[in-house]
């Protein structure tokens, strides 16, 4: 492994505390605090300070028209995405971060990525380098890392150490051909014998309209978001893979193997180059981050939150395992994407139909005003990769104007008068329990299946765990042995709570919307409930045709 010298002696940490007093603190924004609490590996020690001269944050602030909270969230999420990619590659190459002796974040900026890296790798093993001296000083002071000032000329950059991993995010996407190759050579030579170089580029596939790719395979335009660097030295660059191959050969003097991840960092392609020419990349499988969006959000007349959006995982053989709705730090609902979204396929440039659309409903607490309620939505893929797609104060998330038709029907027990509900409900619950086994703590039923429109049908029922130490963690809908939807109980069922004699079981009603497309009345339907202790019980199994005839309340 590469060993550290005394980087602190190169540029000592400033004595002044001026940087701290002038930095932007994300702690002033409730939604950002919620993001950190939920997503940071060590939330208590996560450093959210941002330097006022951070050009990436300034760019995002302009993009979101001065909305600081949205800019902060985008800033942190982009850094988190880099961390996810780097983590997967480090685990493939070294096993874990503990086996990594040294890491260089080159063209590091003001710590968008470093603040996540220091949570998993000791700052003593991290070095940062940037042409902005204030960026290097800020990172040294805020994160405790080592630092080296960079230069525009690669030959003037001095460093007598090697690194196990060098990350160069969004620098080569701004360089003209001579410095592109020169920096590639310089950084390759700074790798330890087992080191890897990660660098991102704009691929020719995203070359803007009106620009022509030269035969050389590199298109450089004197234009960038930087407000201080010369556009002759730092502009905007697009390259072909053939050019990258040639650049690697010129920089290293050999035709070395490399690995390309299309759109591996944001919209940029990520290349991996290893110092060891015998490195085999066949075992490397980098999973993409699942993607999603909250499209509609409103509160119905029962003070229920109605939500609609999309979620997709484009990694091979992967899909969305769950969409989770969190309110003030508590998981309130889960669902799966069920509807086709050709607009999402077009947005993502995918030439196949995507079942990406999801809808769900969850309860709200009357005691908490919507201007102090935090809504957090995350999606989790079948590979276990998690992505937060929305976090905000609920009030700011509400759709304006309200959609005309979006309501998710509640259970039948809420659509009839209370006296009829209790009377009929007692009979309903008794009938349901009479046909269930006497043993077992999980109770429940599928009450009815309603054809809502030509597009959807809705399943409604209840599920309760009558034990003292667990609760229902999942209601799953299976059709022909395939999990197609899930939900959490949240709807009040006075009938069930009274019959079972336990007020804890009041909010046991559940509802799920399922798309008709792809379903047939002869399909086999299974509804199962799973408790938090992993006990499960089948609440219903029969053909869908039989389920459509269910209706326990006359």
C-alpha cells in the first residue's frame, strides 16, 4: 500500500477561524437536517458547512432561483452519489476502505464529496488538491484532511507521494486536448503499484446541438460555469471513447485495460484505469443509483396525504423493491411502481416501456402543522441501494393547483355511516376470524376488490398483529407468484379494534391500487401480511375472479 509522508508540512492548517464564520451552514434548514439524519453514515459528525465561494453551490443556487434549501439538497445528493460510486469500486478493488492507505481527491472543489468520504475513511489518509487555494484551506480546516495547492500546468504540480486511489470528478470534462493528456499522465504516475485512477468525462453522446465532433474525437469549447478561470484553459469538453483510449496510450505509453461506466457520475461517463496492467475488470459490477421523482402531493378531506410519482432502477436484472414514505422520521407507507410511464422512458432515454409510476396514501398527524412536518421519500432497489428522492417541509411539497382526479379510495369501512360500520363490521370481523386458525398472532382479511377505472383495481382490507412485541411491517400483494404491490396498514378500523378488544390495532386498514394491464381474472391472487418479527400469514388466496366478488358489508 502507498504510505503517507508529511502532507501537513506542505501547507499547514490556517490558524484563523474566519472560514467557519463565513461558511453556509445547512443546519439552519429542517429538510437538510432530515436528509443528514437519514442518509449520513455518521449523522452526528457530518460536516454540512459550505464555503461561500463554492462555485458548484452557487451554480445550483442560480439553477433553483435562489432557493437555498433546494440548492443544498441537490449539492449534498450529488456528493452522496459520487460516494456511492467510489464505495462500490473501492469494495471491488480493495475489499473495504480499511485496506485503503491513501486517497487523492484531485480538483476537489470545496468538499462536496470529501464530507462523505471522511465518514468512511480516516482524514489522515485523504489528500485534496485544487487550483483554488481557498478550497484546499477550507477542506483542511473543516474536514482535517491533507492538502496540496494545484496549478494550471501539470509539470508544476509537485507531489512526492503515490496514492491507492485518485478521483478526478469533472475536471477532464473541461480540459483542452494538450492538458487532458498531460494531466492524465501526471496523475497516472502518482498511483501506487495497486492504485486506480477514476476520472469522468462528457461523452460525445451528449454533445450539444450545433456542435460538431472533430475527427480527433475531442470537442473543446471556451465556455464553462467557472467565474474566475480562463476559458482557454478551463472550458467545456466532449470526447469519444476512441479518444480516451488514445489518450490513455499516450499518457501511459501502453495500451492498458480500462473500465467505462456510462453516465457513472451524474451525466458524465466514469473511466477506471489501473496501474497494474494485469488488472481484470470482469468482476466489477457497478450498480446504478435508482432514480425517482415526486410528481403530485396533496391532502384529501380525511386529512390523508395522497402522493404520486415515479421510480426506476435501470441496472440489469434490478428493480425497485419499495417506495417508502416517511413523515417526521417515521415510516408511514410503502408501495411499488405499478403503472407504465412512457414519459419517464423518454426522459431517461430508454427505448422500452417502464412500469415506473407509483401512487399511495398515508396518514397525517392532526397535532403537527404542515409547515413543521417533514416529508421524506426514498426508494430502495432489489440490490439494496437506497436513494432519497424527496425531502422537504410538507407545506412546500403540496401540489398547486390540486389535481382534479387522483384520490385513492379508502376501505369500505370508511365509506359507510359509523353505526352501520360497527354493526356490519363486528359481523365481518367475526366471520373472518372464524375461518382463520385459532393460533397465530397475525389476523386480517381482504375485504373487497373494486374495479376503480379501466386502468386500476383497488384491494382493500385489514391486517393486525395481536402480539405485544411486534406489528405489521408489510402487506404484500402477489399475482401468479410475483410480488406486484405492497402497503402498510394506516386506515382506522373501529370495527376491528372493538372486536379484538385492543385500541392499539385501530389503524389496521390497508388499501392498494394495482394496474389492470398485464392482469387477468384467471390470475392467482395471494395477499399476505408480514410482522416486524418476520412472521407471515396468508390472508387470502384464490383466483382474481373470486376476489372481485368479495364484499363483506351489505
